[in-house]
C-alpha cells in the first residue's frame, strides 16, 4: 500500500527520519520523495529499491530520493472509522514540482475521498459564498461534517446502485420492445410467405432464415464497429455477444407466440 501526502500534511502531522530530524521538503522539489520505515532498512531491500527507482524513473524521468524514517509514526487518514494507519511500507511526498495535475486535482467532483475544509468560525453560508466566488460550485456535490463521510458515501453508492438498476431495466425493456417491433414489421411484409412455408412443413429456421441472417449481419456489423472504430476492449465484444444471444432467444419466443396467436390471420394473408 502506497500512501501519498503533501507538504500541508507534514506541517500538521510532521514525520522524522531515523536521526530524529524533521522531514523537510520544499514545493520546489522536482524529484520524487519516498519515505520508508526504518524496520524495512535491514531487510533484503535491494531488489525492492531497484524496482521503486525504476518505477519512478519511468514516470518522472528523475531518480527518486529515498529517506528512511522512524518506525511507528502514524499516518492520519481523515477517515472516522480508520483514523490512523500504523503499518505502511512506502509514503510518497507530493510537491508542486514533482506531482502531476491529476494528483493535485482534489476538486474533481468525486464524492470520495472528500475535500476536507477547516471552517473554524466560518459560517456555512459564507463558505458557499467563497465557493461561488471561486467558481467551484459545480465541483461541490454535497456538504457535510467529515465525521459522516462513510455514511454519506454508502448512501451515494446505494443511490447510484438503484440508478444503475433502473438504467439496466430501461435498457432491457427498450431492447425487448425494439426486437418485438422489428419482428412485427417483418411479419407485416412477409405474412403470405410465412403462411405458405409453415403450412408446407418448413421448419422455423428455414422459414425465418433471412430474418435471422439479417440479425446476424446487424450484430456482426456492430461488433466490427465497436472493435475497430470505438472500443477495442474484449468486454464490449462479450456484451455484444450477450445481447445478440438474448435477442435471438427473444426472436424465437416472439415468433412462436405471434404464430400461435395469428395463425388464422396469416392463412388469410392479413
């Protein structure tokens, strides 16, 4: 587990090296700064340090500064249920010059981890005014005491889960309805042919082979478009195969149901 902290954290919760000196880093530091607890110093770290160095050299093209710190220095998490982390192998110190935009972008609009603001005597109304003046209102989804962080996160997750279920049901219903409408259109334009073929003893697939072939071409074209023009991830191909399979089953069910209910209508050419 790698923990990232910034210089503001060090001002509030200072850490010391193995000699008892405060870890002091400036915002102008361009090299990655890595803190490792002293207990790992006398283990076989040679390979691990080489991997750490290689990793940060690939990312920042600079060799990291590795500092050993005293053991048992707790890291505060700002998470009510787990306020302190005691056991950690690596702590990375972020500065303005050695971090990326994405690491500094704490105002991402995500609910977790939340942005902690020490307001002191500042009223909630005044805080919102400052946020509006700074044009950050669109990043502020919710405002709540940090002690309720996990409770709010669970509620938001639950709401998102219900939203996903609704989207899934709506998508499935739309897919179901579209499949049925397409089959009805096919029946309207091919009713005489279907009646003749079925009354002559042709099988289901022989009668509707052009319909199934049309569906095969449709899903095949969709697969090609997704794989080569939009997304090349296998999960999308799996989803396409899944929906094509469901679509085929629905088509067979619709065909059998429609034939059973409309047998006389088909024979009359309706």
